């Protein structure tokens, strides 16, 4: 059968379609049903199950859960480890300086917070949502936005069973149209449909460019003598140089589990830098290496996070829907927390959708949601830290973080001497030509504490149907060679945490190889390619990582 002979797509009608079963999407669905049980709500999730694509730290501020499900403590919310020790260090290559807690702005304190697997929290939220009557479809990627009279009218899930060359394989199934009065996009950082809508409706006009980081994470089962349940430890400095932003986290929780992670700000300049290798090096520091001694690495993954904050949040609404959670950029960078704002923004949007539906409205702009958010706890949370990231980017780690800390202190007291600083260039424009940069030589992995990419990706349980069109679209192959390779030295081979991109020599010429089946859906290539020449589109639903508890 070819495309011209295809039957029309089946369509289903709902009041609200939610794209993405992360904390934002599930909170929106739950809140809609709490407010109005008769509202029909469907959630589509590209992971094979809820939580399969969720990767976070995670230390959560319970403000969101408290408001959404006030009795979550008695309801098996998978939130068991309260923070009991909170430490912040500046690392040198062999030493570490602990910053006393009293020096840190109060908003940085983690007391009252909990260490969790965010994937497990999402599984709990999904159960609550289904009990309220929400329909959740995991394994279905929302691949296309539906428009009607200029407004968003829902989404279509991707076709299943298309071969690499575009032919329809046996078992081909057409995507389905999920039509709705309002569509909420909860795709997380750098959502693909969100990107389309931000561009189409010029939602980022008059805003600062969105900024991003890449976060890499390993989950370790450590020996009981190395475990300190409730300890939250952050570092900045080594192995990153002063001009590259980022840092580490180490969270001890559950049954001898340690979540170890490393974030690199994606406005780094040296194309030879590899966030993956920096993370591996970090684990060899004497402050932390002992934690892993005799332990076992049980999971690995990576995900981009938004860092632009207050001044980069786009206009949230368009005719027929809204952005929520990290699709809108509600992450608080210095706190490394976004899940509380994801839940709060999902709830807030749901309240404005419910009011619109009860007034008989559909497919229009939820202007009141856009007008409200800056004066809610989400706005309050982001406003106080709005200069931390621009200062870090402009002045480097030593001076920028100190001044950022000072500005957060003054903001806590209700004022700032700096106003609201701009971010400068978008992250794709910050790489310098390879010829102007120093190559970085990383040590070889030892297989015990440090690892290579392929054995790491194995632990993400990533799986894609191999015979399907490549979901990493290089718009102009010759530009990739003349610029990404010849000028920038092929940074995709280093920033991709899953070894998807390689430049291989063939007959004396470089050839770009894309191992798309290894992709862990972090979205870094879509953000960092220096020419914005790589477009990440949705692969078949159910493909990608299968994180058990990240
Ligand atoms: C390394 C790292 C550490 C972090 N640490 C913390 C922390 O300690 N505390 C904290 O509070 N926050 C932390 N965050 C941030 C936090 O994880 C995010 O703020 C939060 O997950 C955002 O929730 P969300 O629902 O907006 O998006 P996500 O959690 O990203 O969920 C989006 C969901 O939508 C699905 N999806 C996306 N596109 C589609 C589509 N087109 N069709 C179908 N499904 C789709 C995805 O598969 C995913 O399940 C961290 C983030 C990272 C990367
Ligand atoms: S291909 Fe892109 S989205 Fe996939 S893992 Fe690599 S950088 Fe991340």
C-alpha cells in the first residue's frame, strides 16, 4: 500500500489532550479531573511506559505535590528519603573546599525536600490520574500538531511500521488523530512539537533566548558502609575550567542507592569538550571516588534541562492550547529543580482550561494563564534567581557564581542591584572554531569507576525499531561536512552522550554516521549543533530509553 491509497486517519475527540506524561502533564490531567470529573482528558507518552523517559536528579521541593495531592504521604507516592544533610563544595583537581551552609542564600537550602526517583513519582501520579478517569496511552508519540482555522485542534500520533526507505511494512498502522478543545504541551526541555509551535506563533519573540544544560546521570548501588541516606551533595569547579558552567550532584536515597550526576551548561565554547568524559573524570575526584568503591553501576542516561529561567520563558499560550513544565522552561537553575514548577504549572494551566471549558469556550487563547504565572509561586521562584545564570555565563565560575550568590541574597531581601540581566547568544552560537581551541585528552576508562559510552548506553536499556526512518534529520549534509566537521571539528561526536554521531574516514574522506538506534532522547544535538542543522523528530512510539527508576 502506498500513501495515496491510505484510509483516512481515525480520530478521537476529547476536551483536553496532554502531550507527555512527566510531572507537568500528569499534574495537569489530575487537576482537570479534580476540578471537573466529567472533562475527558487523554495523555500520550512516547516512552514504552510512564517513567521510561523520565531522567532527573532528583531532590524535589514538595510544594507541588502538597498542593496537588495533599495526603500524598499516606498514598505510596514513592517519596521516602527526606534530606538530612546538605553539602556544597568547590573542587580543585585534588582538593575540595566546603562552603558553609550559612553563606548560601536560604532559597538554596534543601531541608524539607526529598530525594526520589522522578520516574517512580510519575508512575505514582499516573495511577492517581487513571483512578480519576484520565486515559493514558504510553508507547504513542505525538508526532504532528493538528490545526483548524489557525488554532491548534489536537495532535496526531506517529505512523507505526514505516521502513527506513519509507515503505510501509507488514503491520503498518496509521497514526491516530486526538482532537481536543485544548492541547497542553508537557514534552519537557526542548519539546519537538513545542519547538514547532514556539516558532509558528512567535512565542519567543521579545524574550531572551532559551538556555540549556546537558545532565548525565548514573544510578549506583553502593556498599552499605559508603551509603549516607538523606545526604545531598553538590559541587562546582573541577574538572570543568572556569569558563565552562556546570557541576555535579550526588544524592543518597532508598536502599543503598546513589544518584550521581553531572551537568554541563551548553554554552561551552571548546568543541573538543565532552560532557560524558567530564562526568567520568569527576567520579575520580578523592572527595567522591570512595562512594563508588565496591559498588555497582545499575543505570545510565542523559537529558537536557532548561536554564534560561524568568527572562527566557516564552509566551505560554496560543490559540487552542498552552505550554507547561520544562517545555515552557520553568526550571530553577541554581536550585537544580524544575519538577515542583512542572507540577505547579500543570495545575495552573488546568485551572484556566477548566474555567474556559465551563464557560463553553474552545480553541481560543488561555490569556489568563499567561497573565497569571509571573505572580504565582512559579514566578516568585524564578524571579529571585534570574541573574545567576547570566552572571555565571559572562564572568565565569569563580566570580560569576559569587556575584550570582550575592544577587540571590539581595533578591531574598526584596531587591536587586542588577535589574534583570540578558543571556546573550543562544547555545548553538557559542562554539569557537576547532583551530582556535585546545584539544582535550581524556583518560581511558577503567571499567570499574569510569566507563565508555557504549557500555553506558547499554545500561539505559535503549531500544528503537531499527528499520524505521532516521529520526535525526540533518537538513543539509554538505553544510555538516563544511562547517560542523571542517570548522568545528565534529563536536556532535563528543556532546552526544550516547555515541550516536561519528565522523569516519572512508576512502580518505570523512563520512557522517548516525547510529540513531542508540539515541537516549536527551535533545542535545537539536540544541547545540552550531548551524541548527540537526532536527530531532519523533521516532516510533515506545522507542528510546527504558529507564527503570531515573
Ligand atoms: C540531570 C537532571 C537533574 C535534575 N535534577 C532535578 C532535581 O534534583 N529536582 C528537580 O525538581 N528537578 C530536577 N531536574 C529537572 C526536572 O527533571 C524537570 O524540571 C522535570 O522533569 C520537568 O517535568 P516535565 O513534565 O515538564 O518534563 P519531563 O519530565 O521531561 O517529561 C516529559 C515527558 O513527555 C514525554 N514526551 C515528550 N515529547 C513527547 C511527544 N511528542 N509525544 C509523547 N510524549 C512526549 C517524554 O517522554 C517525557 O515522559 C533535573 C533535570 C535533569 C536533566
Ligand atoms: S542523538 Fe541527540 S538526542 Fe539522541 S542521545 Fe545523541 S545528542 Fe541526545
